[in-house]
C-alpha cells in the first residue's frame, strides 16, 4: 500500500495539473479567437481541438495506469445526426466519450461557463448550457438535424456510487424526436471512486480506475410512444443493464 501510494500520489496530482494546463491553453486560444464569428465551422474546429486534448489526456492516463478505458461497440452506429444518451457515474464520463467523438456537442451545467479551465473553450465549441429551457431543445435539435452528434446525460447529474440511475429527464427524447433521429444508448461503468459523486478530487481514489464504455441499443423515436413513455423505457433499460 505504501509503495502504491508513493507512486499514485504524485502521478495523480500531476495529471490533474496536466489536464488543467491543457484546458487553460484551450481557453487562451478561445480568447485569442474571440473575434471570429460563431459559425459551425469555427465550432467544429474547437470541438476537434478539445477532442485531441482528451485523446492525449487518456493516452497519458493509460500509460500511467490511472484510468484504463475499454470501449465495446462504440461508434458502430449510423453516421449523421444522433443523440447519445449515457448514464453518469463520474466526471470522467464526458472525457471518455469526447475522446472518441471528434466532432460532438454536449450539454453542460451553467457553472461551467465560469470555469477558467473549461468555460471559454466549451462556449467556442458550441456546447450548450442545460439552463436553456425550450430554446435549448430547439437549438440542440437544429444541430442534430444538421448532422451533429449530441452527448447528453439524461440524469442531469452524477449517480451516487452503488445506486441505481437517477430519474431521467425527457429533454433528450424531445430533442431527438424534433430532429427526427434515433437515440443511441451508452452504458458507462467504473470500478473506482475516481471523481464520483461525494468523493472529493483531492482524496486519492482507487487506482487503476477501470472504465467500460459500451454501446447499447439504438432507439427509434418515430413511434407512437409519448416522450414520457419513451423516457421511462430507456430508463428501465439502464436500470436493468447496470
């Protein structure tokens, strides 16, 4: 245990600094590019920058045996616009997903806008705040209908460790139905308490953290089921799968 901690303590905290440094670089570049118009081309450019940052980050985490991610069936779905709905056990979930999606939009908490490490880059990439209400649904549906992939956590927050998924909010179904695209379910599991709900980031978690990101069924939205019924069906799948 002492030898383990002697290795993981410095590597873990250095990795947090590495992630923050990369995020600050992206935000600085976003600030320097502040005069550029917020076009789809500009947003996709920053989406790819964030993607490359996360590819490097997870390469580093794998080499240092901090986070070992295994993907199953990920990407084996139709090209074009799509809503990817995933459960949310830890803060690392979105990094695992965007590291495999070169051009994707996600929905983030409003507090991210003020985050010095993430805020500016997230805005330039066209990521959407969860406080948008009906306008959020319309904007997200327009992006998806134009061929964009949207990553969303229907729970809205992380699931407490060891508990079943929290009740799903139906917004993701409304977006997919309005855009006339299916919903790809993605199951995320982890055996570690790394950045899970209630676990502070400064406390050394269990390492290595093994994460599995597995594609579930592709759910059509052009059915007679109401948004509430479709949401309940998807929530039931996650509760069973987990």
